[in-house]
């Protein structure tokens, strides 16, 4: 299917809306009698005549249904409101004076605007009986099939505040089909982004974070298919939310109706968020995507969108880093870190990251958070001597911080206990002995910015690991009882504001998003950071599952992966060094082990593999990822192919040998069928020249024997 220009059209006479992306169309109409926007289509390209036909037939069909007991548009709504003839869950629920909650639409105007590479449509509605304006926004891109949606709501009253109980970014309607199978990412700490599939029942399915962060337990993304899609085929509808705090995804279905998925910030019951007279509120973006080539094509489209429209500096090659956490824990000092830095540089690392323990009175997790001054017992000359040595060794320097937190045992807390979330007269609950700072307060956010700005101004730092190690509890703001409902939103925008300001002032500093591993992995934080720490679990086998799920939405270029020591702290497993490297080389390679304890053989092997990674990382970090099978099933692989199909890397893994012999051939993807490739991957595949047709149609037979066996295969197009 050839790509075509993206376009946005709205016919004011018929109320028909049509969004065209290079390979998809999306259409809806605004009801002529009730102004309810109704979804009609999302799929392969259609014409304006098709969209008009769909509007007429959908309206006629909805009108012909027995009207008692059902909603006016019955799960076909583009954005269901609370009230009127609506009986499903609402995307927008506002409480007006007198406890009135019902809103009815009146379309006021539409607006189409174009910017470089994109076009936007805004449908502006007024509430028929209240002073409230709501705009539904749509954006299409010239180079992506992803559609961005968001909503703006304005309280037009000059006298009365209203309470917003729910304000979703979008409702995504997927077609009526016998099955609605939802793929989503579940997890927990140290077990993030696990792929799950479940059929939607008639009723509701809610995935959400109630924790103030994106969360380890669910990631804000879903994909719906009819139960038949595979990695390589099938129609898949997916969507995500660009937001790093609490969120809710609610899928609702009624018998024989489409699935309608509401997606937005704030967990159920987070609010209300008071909207003052004249105040306007804009939701985060929810992006949706239709793809016809299975889960593989879906991931390619998301990755390309993320690299083109979300991730800053996405064209960079990320350096190989060393991180001190698993090597030295809280026991960091200048002498020890300088020794590690020398060893890391000798291995070929390019960035040395000093993790937790360098500040305040931090000798464990009970004290120090909030006191962002260098601990001079541990670093007598400040950080400068270490940074200078790291730079002299040819590496960049990175530093760990956890700016949203405070330990009760800290100078900051003793001075400002009121800066934390708490309820008046009650002891707040600590987790990991720490409390969350109220970054919804502008004075606290300004203080955090000041501390970090001073740190980055005083030290020559190239990388910041921004951590966040506990969810919200006791989410009170006693001095501002009217603002309690908004802290769930304003904390996140406070964090965004601090990072954005730091990036503007210190453009040479890259940021890693971390929240006890992958507790804050989403497109909202991706827009202002350079990579993610996907999990604290560095066990290579567990990590394969985590990386497999992560790759469904997030590009490899953002996935930081470390090689660490044995046994892994998480599950005491022991797997060979080469397998550990091959798993970490599937993303942005890092080293997190205690290099003092590595044997000469391990050091030599690590040096070789790091050098090899540098040769292939442009393919891994910037190529197209193909998932060849799933972890844990006999042999499986991940393959990366450059855009010109000239180079490819395949990392093949066998977790457990079953019976005798080698694994079956693995069919490759994405290569030029008519090309000839030089294949280099170990003794049997050394310098073989094979046709693209054979590699795609029959595959390669990896020579793997035993448990935790792995190999790296390189392919280069000869002609
Ligand atoms: C949690 C992070 O995920 C770890 O990598 C490490 O930075 C610790 N916090 C430090 O406290």
C-alpha cells in the first residue's frame, strides 16, 4: 500500500470529519440533531464519499434502534459526556453549582490549522446549559499513522468555579467485531512490562495507576485486535497516553457494540480538580494507531513515531555507560569510584554514572534525600576530582538524583515538613523511609530547580539519572484544601517544568528516567528525557521478558540495559557472561557490575563484547526491531535492520536446551529478498553468503547448545 499525504477535513454542512494519515483513515460526524460527535471508521484509507456514507448509515442505524434503555450513541461516541442520554462511563464529568453534572453539546465552530509536517482539527463545543467550552483536538502527521488527540476545557463563568471529576484525553472506538482481544502490559517492581492478552467482556475493564507515577503495575498502553492478529499479520488498534502520573484506561462494551476505550490522566476518583472562573485546562495527548501488519508492524509504527515526534535528540547514539549502583550500593567514595572509573574506561565504557549515596548524610536509605550537597566525608574535594578523572579517562560523567523525595532524617525535612504531601495532624506513611515532596507547589518546584541548577552549574556533568522511589500516599495539601484534587496533575506538570527548565539551561546534559526501575516509562517523560531505566531487575532471563514487553511500544534507543554480577540480587540466578551481554546488547548497553571482582577472562570478554557493541549499536539503536519469537520458547531472537536494509544484527537466545540437536531455523525479517548477504555468526555461519530470499523464507540455523546459550549474527548486504 503506497503512502499518501496526511489531511484533515471537516464538512460543516454534513458534520463529517475525516482524518487521513499515510496508510489509514479515521472518520466521525457531529450529529445533526444533538451535536453528539459519533465515531464511524478507523482503518485502511477511505474516501470523503465513504466517510459521508458512513455518517448517514451510522446515524440511521443508531436512530432505528429501540430507544428505551440505551445511550443515544451507545459506545460510538467520540467523547462521551456525563449527562443527557448517556449511560456509559463519561470521558468528561463536570460538577456545576447546584450539583448539576449533566452536559449537552452544541458545536460552536471548527478550526483547521497546519504546521510543519502536521495538521490539526479542533471542534469547539459549548455546553447548552452552562458556561463551559470544550474543544476536541486531533492531529495527523505527514510521516506517521499515529493520530494525536487531546481536549481543552474552559470555565467561561466569571463568577463560579466548577469541579472537574473526569477529563480524559480521548475515547478510542474500535470496530464491532465478535472478539475484542486486548493486549496490555502488566507488571510489578522488578517485573515490569509483561505482555498479557485478555478478551474484553461486555462491561468494563479498567487499567490504571493510582500511585502518582506511571507505575510498574500497568503501562499506559493497549492494543485491541479480533483475536487473530499475530506478530506478522492482523489488524491492530492501539493507543497510549503521554503522561507520567496517575492515569486511567477504561474499556467499555455493551452487547454487540464496539469497544470504546477512555484514556486520560488521573486515576478513578482522583479529583475533583477545581476549575476557577475563566480557567482553561488542557489534557495530555493520547495517541492512537491503526496498523494492518500485526503486532510487529504496530511496534515499528510506534517506534518511528516516538523517534520522530517524542524523544529529544533521537538521532544520537547512546554511549555505553557504567553505573555504580549494583557495584557499590550506598558505599560510594572518591577513592572507590575513581578505581571503578579506571576499570570502566579500560573496558571501553563511555559514561561513568555515580548512583545513590554521594550527598547529604546518605549512608543507607534512611537519611539524606533532599540534602543535595556533596558529602565531603566521602568526597573530600567535592565531586570535582572524580569528575576530572572520569573526563581524563575519556568518559562523560553522570549523577543520580531523586529530587521529588525527602527523608524525614534530612535538613530539608527539618526545615520544611510542610513541603511534603500529608494530612493535617496525621503522620504520613513513609515508604523506603521517605516522603514525597509536593511539587504541585510552585515554591517547592522552584527550590528543586534551584538545587539541581546549582549542581549542574558547579559541576561538569553530562548525564542525570532522575529517580523516584515511592508512590504517593497521604496526598493532602492542608494549606490549600481547594487544591487537593489537582495535586495529582500539578505534581507531574511541576516535574515536567523542572526538567524542561534544566534542559533549556543545560542543553549538554542527557537525562535518564527511572522510578525504582520502570515505574515511570511513558511518552510524557520520554519527551523530556533521553533514555529509560526499564527495571531494577538485571537478571538476564527475566530481563528478556521485560525487554520483550517494553519493545511493544518503546524504541530500543531508549532502553538502557546493564550487565551485572552473579548471582543476580533479584533471584540468585547464574547465567554466562556472554548471554548476559547479548541480552544487554539488545538495547543501550551498560555495565553495572563490581569490576574489582571480575576475573581477567571476564574483563577480556567484556572488552571484546563492548567493542563489538560499538560496531553494531547504530543498527541496534536506530534500526528496525523485529521480534523473532518470544522469550523462553526454545530459541528466539531479536533482529535489527537498518532503514536501507544493508545491515542487520540478530541476537539469538536459547534459555533451555530441550532434547538433542540444534534449534530449528529462525526466519529473518526486513531484509531485501533479492539481495545477497554476507552472514557472520560463529563457526558454522562464518562468512557465508546467502540470499535474502533464503534468509527470509527458510531462515538461519543457529548453532546453540546447552542452557543460556546465545549468539550474535551480523548480516551485510553485498549487492
Ligand atoms: C532505584 C533505581 O532503580 C536503582 O537503579 C538505583 O538508582 C536505586 N534506586 C538507588 O537508590
